[in-house]
């Protein structure tokens, strides 16, 4: 397995590598994480609930009866909170088999197995022709080579995942639909804005986490809609 040399690593590199090691070190039976007052269980190799998704989860709005597609679901945390907002259908996608296991467990644990479907998919590959009122996404923030599937939860080699997301997401959005998108100040924010606009969307920052210092890690939630109303 490829490794990242210590020389030249930034603080963010070291922090993310330590988190990847922690994800892999979870015992086989999993561990429970408390997030925004609710408990989520994660199995080894799963990106667990963290501050990165909180601006999105605290500020996204689902109307009762709406359908939601959650891309890169990880532990299923965003999808579960969409269920708590009375979504009628939630489809949660991830490429990582460990994430599928974790998200499926959490759908059952929170009593939403009849509403929330968990499906293994490389982005929209296994969605079919279905369209949704809302699409949520917490994709890897940084354009950095990922050497395994755990690293892919934080690093996007060549920014290919984010690029493909914006190229294809419009096909799966109902007329009048919207996207809630997580990102960070240490990610490729300008590139995300460029990709969204190139795909015919307008993008607006709706929330961010507090940072005590300019160099501190900060997480964002964006609201993305078609530039021309449909």
C-alpha cells in the first residue's frame, strides 16, 4: 500500500492521515459515535459522523413528503437526519462496502428502514432513472491522490469525483429541486464554485462552522440550484 512521506506534509495532511488510521482501527464489532444528540454506529473503514457535515445537517431543509438522494453517505448521518425531517424516500449511496454496512445499520437503528434505502454505487452509477427533490453530498474536499478506499473519503484524485458529480447531478434532480453540498476552507472551494456554474447552477453559502483563528479548519454548507428556474 502506498504511503505519504512525512516530509512536506501540512497540518491538514497529518490530521487527515491520523483520521484515516482511526477509521481503520475501529474494532470489528464497530463503535458508537454521538453526533448532534443522536447515536450512530460505524464499522471499520467507515468515515464517521464529524464536524464536517454539521453546517449542512443543521441548515438543510426537507419538506415533509420530499424525496432525497444522499451521495457519499458514509455512516448515513445526513440521510438519517433527512428522515427525521419527514422525507418520504431517502436513497443513500456510497462506493465503500463498509459505509454501506454502517449506513444500513443506522437506518435500522433509527427506525427508518422503510424510508431509507442504502445502495452501493459509484456516485450515480446505480441510481437508474429516478429523480429527487433534494440531493445532498459530502464528497472528499481535497484534490489529492487517494491510495485506498478509506483515503477516498477525504481525498479526490484529480478532483474526478467532484467533477463527475457536477457533470451528472442535474439528471437526477426534479424540476425545482435543490442540492445541499458540504465543503471546507482547506478544500477546493473555488473549483467547486467553478464546476457548479459550468454545469448551469448557482451556488450560495448558507452556513459555516466557527473558526477561532484564520488558519483553523472551517466547514461549509452550500445551497445549489439551477441557474435558470425549471
